[in-house]
């Protein structure tokens, strides 16, 4: 195992590093040149939604009119769908091949608050394949498409947030906390699924009912310069920022996210259903981004079943985020999380800058059918979540993660790293890391860490238990 560790450490340096303007080394792995959209819609024909009957009066329902403009552009081989300044009420929209849905300054799309205006589709939600409402804006099974412009997409999701909290109170009383997120149908903001060469650029996204921007089963996607803010009118539950789900060759840059769950998140399926699908999340670059309020500036999991690997995040800043660099899973998920490189990260007032948890949120993660329910009569997706996974399949593996040039100040707990006896947190490299906080925290069940210039500044000692070759200063 030590030889494997040495080879991995050498591979990090031999793969290639370049130097930025400050003389610091930044990652330059060979696959990084392949991330992002390789093409962009170039067709210049303009399709104004007003010509198809849309009204930007904030009152008229415009779903059919806007969709007609999109469909006309796609049928003609592509084009730019535009809006006169105004506020356009709409349900689910579906962007086509070679179409650029351009939402310019002065234009706001507002989402319907009637769940019936969101067509149900076959999709994956929180790691489970099932039928669920579509997003406000969808690109599904398409190539060479875009959503652009510095206008606003407002999901008006508070009605769905309130619905969730009411349902959760009822479900918790019945012992059904683990299924309420799936039973409570809430629309996402933007869904990109089974696509290739798609760009989302410069838009502002507010208040989705559920996740903000979900990239699913796709490749060569660019997300550039977007702003996401989900905490207007309260804190929307599970309103993640950007979720990259079993997708590859993804570029996220220049994004600013305030939400009420994970800000930038990598996912790969949940439990038996995720193991069945077995599609990894891989070859992802996240750079030059800011996370404000939210559950995790950079998060891997908790849906890890298909594996998460070959991820680079650098020049990121977290301000007041709950967690900073966050890795989470459970012993039902399985999957290997490896070859993650996190560089040039600054965290200010982040409560827990570095977290690894293999027993995350048991009330949600561990499913058990209460008495009085018939297995033959429950929904199919309930059965998927209830299906047991063997210990061998379900034990996740976290290994080969590098933190380089990472600083954190005003933390509550500097480190909270907890593996398990049969899956230690293995081969982590910490280089030029300085974390200042109230409590030092703990590292438990870890193995073969390499440390170089690591400082943990706290009021107490770091707890080290059941570790092998982990010698913290």
C-alpha cells in the first residue's frame, strides 16, 4: 500500500503543473484541456417570443408561446430565442438543438407556482431514477445548445419550500424522513440531461423549488459567470447551487452561489439504484468561484455510488459557508471517490473548513419502512431506496485527495474527518494548509497521509484515533 501511495504522489507531480502570475503552481492534468463545451450555437436567426404570442406582463401564462419560438428555431436548424424587456410567467420550457435561449438584461422569466405546469419526465432525483416534474428550463437529449444573457430566471420556489416543510413535519412523525424529499415534487431551476456541448452563461437564477442547476448524464458542458441566489424570502430546503451528476468533461467557472445546501456539488447516484446505473462523475474543473451561504463550498456526495474521480477545483473562495471542502457518503452508497485536487482555496468564517463523513445524516440516509405499510403497494422508487446493499458493495472508498495552498480563518471546527474501520480515509496529501478556528477537531480512521507545512491553530488539541501513518503537527 505504501508503494501505491508513493506512485500516486509522484503521478500528481509528473502529470504537470504550471505557474500562475503569483509564482504558485496550479494543476495542469492532461484531461483538463478537454473540459467544457466544444461548440456553441452559431446560427444568428432571431426568434422573438412576442411574435409567437408571449406577453411580458407578469400575468399571462407564456409556456406555449415561448415553446413555439424555441421549436421554430430548432426546426429551422437553430437560432437565438429572444425577449422584449418584461416579466414572463411560464411553466417548463425545453430548449432544442442549436438553440440559444437568450435572456437579456431587463428580462425576467418567473416560474409558475402550480406544479401542474411542470411536465413529468423520467429523470434522476437525489440519486434515484424516477418520474418527477421537469425543471423550469430543460435541455434534454440535445447537442449544441445554450442559455445565455444577463437577465433573471426566478423560480418563485417559496410555495414549494413551504410544501416541503409541511410534508416533512408529517413524514417525520410517521418515521418517513428518508422518503419525503422524493414524495414532495418540486421543480428544479435548470436541468441539463443526456446532453453534449451545452453552455449556460451569465444568467442570474433565483429561488428554484429544488436544486438550482442540475447537470445529469451529460458531457462537455460549460457553466460560466452565473449568479445563483436561493435565500430570498427565506432559506429554501435542498436548494443546491450546481449539481454535477454522473457527468464528464464539465467546466464551471466565475460562478457566485448563495443557497441553502451544497454550493458546488459532485454526485453519482444513490444506494442500489446508483450502483445499478454505475455511471461516474469525472473530469470536472471548477475554478474562480465564490460560495456564500450554503451547506458546502465544494462537496463530493452524498450520492457516490457510481464513483467520483479526476476532479480539480482551484481559486475558490468561501465566505460564511457552513462547510468548505466536504466529502460525505454512507455505507449504503458505495463508490470510489479518488484523484481529487483542491488548490488555492480561501475560506473566511466557514464553520467547518474540512469535513469527511462516511456516516452522513442517518435519518435521511438510512431507510426503513414503518409498520402498517405493505411492500407490495408502495411506489417503485420507495422500493429502490429500501433495497438493501451488501457491506462489500455499499462501503464507500475515499482516497487520493490533495489539498494544496488552502487557508481558513474564523472557523468553528478546523477538521472533522471520520472514516470507518473497514474504509479508512486514505492517501490524503495536505500541502501549505493553514486553518484557524475555535476547535481543532478530529481525524479518525485515516491512513497514509502526507503532510507538508500544515498548521492547525485552535484552542485545543486535534483528536487522532485509529489512524495509520497520520502524524499531524
